[in-house]
């Protein structure tokens, strides 16, 4: 479990990059918190720097889009999903539970 930031420090529509291996992107999508691998599966670009619309994030490099709930790409050029990670909020702090810690690869 990795502490990310205080919930009030991640406003709706914003994201933050967590420098883990691999890096994780945490998003506040209309009040729901999601975490996915930060690197686009199409090419090496940071999804935390992408554009958020609802539960979708658009890669800033080639406009591939990913569903934050599933990690699945919703359009080309991406064809492979990115891993999703469970998120919890404990005493006002956002925590990411890495998929590898839980023995699953979402």
C-alpha cells in the first residue's frame, strides 16, 4: 500500500504521478479515485499528463484513450490494456494497492 496524497490535494479532473516501478497515475474522475499504470501501452508516454474526460484518459502522445475503471483501450493506436490498481482513502489520504502486491494483474 502506497500513500499518494491527501484527498483534498487531488481536485476533480486532476491527476498525480506516483514514482514507483512502474510509475502509477492516480486520477480524480468526477469524485471517484482511480489508479492505473502511468505508461501508455502504445508508446512511452505519461498518462498522468493526458486529458481526462469522465472515466477516460487520453494519452498526450497519440490520443489513445483508456478506461480508468478497466484499463482497457477505447480506441487506436493502443491495443493493450494498462494495469489498474485498487485505491483506498484512509483518514483523508489516498493509498494505492499495487496489483502485484495483491497477486493479480488487472
